[in-house]
């Protein structure tokens, strides 16, 4: 959600006892409610609810909604069944990420949960043409609650999106350094959509059942430890899905044409992403954390050079200070890096998320000799017919 709109959606839960507001994209909700360590433990145990009412909600209705979204986005959602969750992206013609949304359909409406609701709704509305679809930014009327639960909504329960991460969905692939296991495999996460006016009542019902109200400190720490990218923090103007291992859940490599598909296919088949998402284990002895956007440095003194930047950071109750960072792919994965903070430079050890060679788990075999200009075949109409350089 745009920062100006986020400010108008300040959560009423910020008035709860102990609430401390977050910053940046999460400024409209609570960072914690006085005991972030206990909140993290409760969330990890599956008995906490997290206010996610600052997220945006876009609705798409009409009989052509699913086939239309399928034609515009990176994901195959044309046959999305009621209650089934998915994740999709809208890319630029050059294959850069513009919008990311969790998608769930209830049989009549497709609900898109996103951090860029205004921009996404505007883009979709421009693309309706003569199709039987209607697009609305429903953020003012609906809010999301986060729960560490993997189950979809049962009959009679609110519309619920279940995070598919870190599974490799049909048509997807992974750039993981180790494709056999993933630290996010045990992380359950879903977003329950409730009328915004019922937000406090929904939370109180969970508290009466013995749950804990947790802040974004807890949910972000769990997200970072699970390598889960987020549009508000990991994505910039040049981000490719491959750099964040986001072909796992948000991209179908074998579906029909869509804007940006040429770049997605080119990087997967014959190229390599120029950057890679990495988990950093930070030195916790200084008791400080770096800011988002802090440079990640390789080398010492005058020889030090910037190789990337921190995108997300949190203090995890088990792992200590951890961060996600986007680094140049060529950065030595065994090198100890440094990140500046208010308490001085912090040593940072890398834990690979996207592998350093830049190849996916199912990269095609190298083709034989091919005439220049024929490697990718005819350009995709959604890209304007031109393959990016």
C-alpha cells in the first residue's frame, strides 16, 4: 500500500496496552505489544494472531476474472478452485517485479492481497477492455489477520489465503542452494480476511480462546528465518523474480504469454540472475541492528567494496539478529561481510538462499549452435514482441 494510504489505515489495535508502532511499510500496525520474545514463541507455536490490517485488498469479479488474471500475471490461475490459494506477479515488459499478490477465489470474487493495492487496482482497471470483469480497491472495507496456521478456511469461515511458501508449485522451480530441504518448511502462515469494522472483535475472540496478540516483530522474524521475500522490502525497481527464489510460488514457467515472460524465460533458460537473496547472521554482541537499506561490504578499510544491501532485518528469539540482503551474485559465498550500524560495523556470515552459480534446479541443457535471434523464438505479444537485451 502507498505510504499516504497506509497512514489513513492506522489500526485500532495500536491503542491496545503495550502497543509500540512499527516503521516503514508497517507503520500502521504494532511492532510488538510489550513482550516480543513471548509473542514470537506464541506465534511459532501456532497460538498467536498478528494484525496485518495495513495490507491492501483488491477484488476482481465477473465471469472472465480468472482467465483474465491468468493472461496478465505470471501464475496459472485460470482454473483456480474456490478456496484454493495461489500467488502471482505483474511484471514490467522488461520482466521486473511491479506488483505481487496472494490470490484466493471464493467462487464469485477473486481476492488479491497486496502491498500495492492502489497501483495494482489502477493497472488492472486499465486492462479490462471489453471483458466481463470489475476491479475494486477494497482496502477500506476489509482487513487481514495473520495466523501461523496452514489450513484453508472451512465451510462458513472467512475468505482465507494460505501462504504456499516455500513449496515449489506446479510450473515453478527453485534457485535454492540446497533444493532438498528448506528452513521455511515448518512455517505455517495464512491471512484471514475480515470486515475492517470487525477487526477488534475478531482479535478479541481469539484472545478469549487463549491466543496471544503478536506484533510484526514476531511475524517478520519468522518470515526472514524462512527466507520468505516480501514486495515492500526485497523488491526494488530492477528486481527479477529469479533473484529472490520467487519462481517457487509466484511464477508458472509453462503457461501462456504474459507481460515480462520473455525475460523470465531467458534468464531461466540461458542466463543467470545478476543478484541473489541471502540470509545474513549478524554479530549480536553490539546489541544493535542495521537499518533496512544499509550497505553490505566485502573487505576491509580502503579496499572494502559494497556488494549489496540489507532489505529486511529482525532479532529472532532463537537465531539472534538476522537479515535478508540482496547481493551481487558473484560475491564469494564463504566470505564474511560487514554491515554498518549505529553501534559500529557488524560482521555478517552468509547463509545461501539463491545459489551462487545462478542456475535453477531444472535449468534446461545447453542448446546446440543457434542462429542469432532464434534462441528464444518469436517475441511474446504481451512484451511488444521484443526480447530484452
